[in-house]
C-alpha cells in the first residue's frame, strides 16, 4: 500500500480481501480476528493480521472501536467498519486498465 494521501494507492491482495470482507458486512460493524486471513491463506499469522488492519486504519480505510488481545483468543478488532475511503480504494482496485 502507498501513503494515505496518494492518488494511486495500491492495495495488496490481502488488504483487498479484508476490505472486501468488511464491505460485505457494511453497514454493520464486524469483529475482525486472524481467522479472516486464515480462511483465505490457510494459516493464521497474528502479527501479519494486526499489521494489515493497522495499516488500513492508519490510511483511513477502516475504523475500529477497540483492539483486544489475550493468550486464549489472540488479537481482535471490535466494531470494525470500512470507510468511504476504503470503499473507493476497493472499487478502484477492482478496475483493471
């Protein structure tokens, strides 16, 4: 992904998948866990998951209410929603030149 204010933000396949998952549940918020990526890639990597979600949040593409983590349940982002910027980035990444 490029910087938030770039007019040509490039999303990775994983970022598109996370945004697409949130777009499908919109306007309802969702709880995001590493299982979101596990269903896509077979293995769950908690650090990679947290990095992806935090990067999308830092770039204004998603919002979340709280980040929780524990030994038993792992990391979770509560009440996560895609933003208008995230919807626009997802839509523009679906357009192939």
